[in-house]
């Protein structure tokens, strides 16, 4: 399932998976930059799996670092990409906090 198939908060900052908010990529990234970073992220994720299966702990750690660098560059980790001072609610429950009413309206619509 792609990220696009998950509900996205009205402000576009998060998408919701299993009731949790996950920070979306920075929408201000140029398409070619986003494409390159996503390619780097996917390659790093593959490297994590390969090195985990091979038992190469040092290479696995390096691959995890590459995943983190790509996610920071995409805006999914690290400093937030919005500038209005709103806190980062990454991994918080969608049913609590400022998105609670919006999230409840989604679950009500599914009932």
C-alpha cells in the first residue's frame, strides 16, 4: 500500500497509518530532488535488509544511517519543514491532539 492511499491531514503535514501520524515529505522539494531522495531511501532500505540477512552488523548500521539521512533530506525526520511554529506530532495518535476531530470524522464516515 502506498503512502498516497493513507489519509493525509488537511494541512498535508502527516499521513495516518494504523491510527498514528507519520510526517509527510516536504512538498516544497523539487520533483527531481524528491525522486532522487526517494531512490536513495529505497536503496538504503534494501541495503538494510541485505546486510541484516548476511549478518554484517557494520554494513547494516551504515545502511540505517543512509536511511536516516534520506528521510531527513525528504523532511520526514529532523527539523520540521513548516514554518508556523507548530510542534512535530510524528508518531502521535491521530485520535488525540489537534487532529482528533478530523480523524474522528474519517472513522465516522467509514462506519
